[in-house]
């Protein structure tokens, strides 16, 4: 089983590793369970990052504008469009 992100392999579970996992996870649902777990990890990471982004930027945006989007993608794009927004790499390159 190979797990890829944008076509790049990030994890390869060989047959032995799969068997180790199948010691606890039934073989019949192995594929589905692995997909669910990977999806959960990435979704959870997104949610925590979004919460921090929102917490940091909502007070600033309330001072700058009269309405703030409730849709998470729209809010994120609004934040990214702010002239003083910096992603982590930019913040750490001071």
C-alpha cells in the first residue's frame, strides 16, 4: 500500500507492515480503514490550523471591516489577502 500526496509517495506499507496492522484491523476493512485514518489525520490538522488562523485574525479583521465571511474558505482567502498576512515561513525568516 502506497500513500501519495500530489503524486509523491510519502509512505509505503509493505506486506509485513500491513499484516502487523491487520493483527488489530480486520483484513476485510483494511483498505477502507487506512483511507479513513489518513483522511482523519489531515482533516484534523486542517481544523486545528484554521482555528489558530481564525483566532489570530478575527480581531484584526473586526477592526478593519464591517462584515467578515462565515464560510471558512472565504474567511481564509480574506485573511491571505491582507497586506500584513505572513505564512509561517515568512514569519520565521525575519
